[in-house]
């Protein structure tokens, strides 16, 4: 049973007066839903009386501009005692909620993925709102130090109130201190003030991302939702379900035991009792029974464990999870001729699949918008009112096409701006988030800018050791934004003559077959490479087998292994010649 937040209950009472007003609308086939965000902003959503939860979520995400990453979010509803339960998005809305319309729902982040996997800025903002709410309520306080809490308070205060003001800001730190704790210590006030001063000049978006980064890396309970349980001895405890483990905690969210998903053999449910079958060190299986307050709460806990395990720990969602339905049979289901089934789980994609789909959708949207802009730009403006009207109608059609992906647009200038913004975000370094990427790491294939690549020994994405740093060029690079280097990249420092060096400084290009042949011919003299690049510590891999590409793809199936593929193709063509 999820912990109920008093702020959510207050928001639910605010919209209670609208029930009588919208009762007639629900009888006519339209259901009204009031969806509350973590910042207490209420959205008015109207759906069909036979709509499922996914339709409500899609409308909310469309209003917020995060439709491409809607799979990270979910909806919750409150029971009579105030306990929050996750809504099953695949089932009909009216069959799940215990009350009459209008329905009061809460928009929450269901899957707290690492912040560097997020693409849209609005998605990062919604993640920040949810994380800040959990931190203010003190639900993520387990095993956090006062220094960490001071840094988080400083970031939240900077986002809400701006730069540090010695006369007014310190007294506002108490609003970020949870009521579950004791009075805020003076030590925390002093450390938060010092951290707050250092944030001067930082943008609000950067401060929000910094809070997400710190919470993901240093807060052990990041992304954990808690349920009230009772063990076999009658002790009231909490069970936390997170991206990496299932934990048994005290009522103040202090961890007692943590069970990683690799230790969970099976999870079963019988009435209000949820059973965890745990693997021991000797190979035996130990059962842990936990009782919840209601059947609906136990179903929610069982669903959360299964769905978070599938989303974070599996390569794809199994068919038995996708197609499992509730076994309960009643008269309404017997006489339901529409063929609707009540699914047990609503998870349909894993975290890797959601990230891949989001990036592909944005890439195709940017391409469609750029093609439409180029087509209209090449068309000469004809004379006459009829021709002008046809041009305007074509412009409107293009705008409507791009609106389904990129949000509501009013002019083609906004389409161009979105295209440029998407391209800039895609090629920014994921470490500093400031400079464009210029180097690809070998063998993992991830990117970073030139400055960050010289400071890294392991890839910041997959944590794999960096063996080679290869300079890369993109089709949209221009001489104005191309970094001219005084020396060649590491992989070509041994083969390029002085004439080729001067030519490449003016116009960077990919290696030719002759250059590649020289590279293989001179690869046996590593001392020259050390002389050419004395400031880099790069380990050359002299022996490469044909199976290295397959091994790298097997280890990192989602990575862009451009260098190995190009090198494999060039070596095969050289051998055939």
C-alpha cells in the first residue's frame, strides 16, 4: 500500500466540489478527470466513458509536450483511507476506480531512469518535480548524510527562489525540510547557504538536472516507492520497490534488508499476502510472507515488483507478462460482448526500448520537419491571390504534419527552431552538456567532446575502459564549428604525411584506402605515436581478430560501434585487393 501524501489529499478535496457539475456529462458518455501534477497544477481531461487509462495518460503527456517519453510516467488514484494505488493503463478506467466521476488522479513518474537517458527538457522537468516532492516528504532520506541533504536543499531553493539572498533565503530552507524529521539543524542551514552561493549564474534547467544527477548517484532510495506491510510477527514495516532491489524498511524508511532482483526467484500473491521466494547462498529457497491492509494494495505491490523488474532488468517484456489477465470471472465479464479483458500488468516496453523509441521518433520528426521546410523554401512565391492561398494551405498542412511529433506550432520558423534544437541536443557531450561531441570511445562506441575525452579513463555511459579515442566528424559540421587540431587523431598519427596534415587542417575528411594502408603498414612502430601525442595516455590494441566486432556488439548491443565496423570493412576490402 503506497504511502499517501497529505498534499495529494488536500488537492483531491479542492476539486471535490466539481462532482455534481460533471455528473451529467459522465452520463452522456464523457468522463471528466482531474489530474494533479507534483507542483499542484490540476489538468482537466475529458475522455470517453469506455476509455482506458492509457488514453488519459496520452492526453496529459500531449498537453505537457512529453508524448515521446510517456512510458516513464503513470497515474495514481487514492483509496478511501488515502492510500495511493497505481492505475492499470491497459484496463478500462471506470472498472478500476472505486468512486464516481469526476475522477481525481495524480500524475507521477513511475520509472525513475538515470537522468542522462532522458531526451526532452520537459521530461527532465517532470522528473525534477517528482524527485523534489519525494525529497520534501522525506521518503528518500534513508542513508543520506547532512551534507547531501544540504546540497539538495540548496538546489531546490535555487530553482524556486533564485540566487542566494542573505536576508531572505536562509529562512526559506525550512520548507524543503520534511515534517517527518526533527527540526532543521543550524549546521544544515549553514552548509545549504554556502552551497547556494556557489550556484550563482547557473540556469534553472541546469540546477534541475544537477539535482537529478546527485539524487541518482548518491541517494540510495532514488526511484523507490513504499508500501505499508506487516510481517509474520505483526510488526508494521514498509516495503520499498525500486529499480534495482526490493527493500524491507522501518516506518521511517530506514533500510532493514535489501533484496536485489537477482535474488528474487518468484513472487506470489494469495489474498492480502505477498510472498517473496528468496535464493540463499547455499542454493535453497527461503519464503518471506508479508501481509497488506487490503486485496487492492497487495495487487498493487505485486504489480510494482513485476513491472519494475521487467522495465529495468530485462531485455524485453515476456509474453506471459504482456498477455496475463485477471482470473476473476463475474457476470459483467460474461455478458461483455466487446471482448475487453482485464490485464494484470501494464508494462509493455523496457527502459532500453523506451529510450530507443523516443530518440527514433524525435529523429524522424526532425527529418520530416526539415524536409518540409526545404520543400517550401525552394518553392518560389507565385503572384495572385489564388496561388498565395494554395501556398498558405500547403504551409498549414506541413505545420499540421509536424505538430503531431513536435507539439503545437504556429509558423515554419518554429519548425526550423525545433529542428536545430533537436540536432544541437543530440550532438552535445553527455558529460559537460555544453560542447559538441568530437570523439568516439573504442571499443564501446559512445561519444564525448574533445576536452572531456582527455580527462576520462572510463566511458561515462557504460563504465567500460577506454582503449582508443577516435575523432569523428558529422555531415552538418562546418568550418566555423569544426575544431582544428594541431596534430592528427591518435589512430592516424602514424600514417599521415606532412602534406596530408596541412590539407586536413583546412578540410577534415575521412581516411582514404591509401591512408588506411599506410596505417596498417606503420602500425608496428608505436614509439612514433608516443612522440606525436605525448600528452595522451592511450593504449593501442595491436592485435584485432575478426570476431572483435561480434564480441563488442554482444557486450554492448545498444552502443554505436562505428569504429570497429568501419575498420572491419576497410580491412576486408584491403585483404581482397
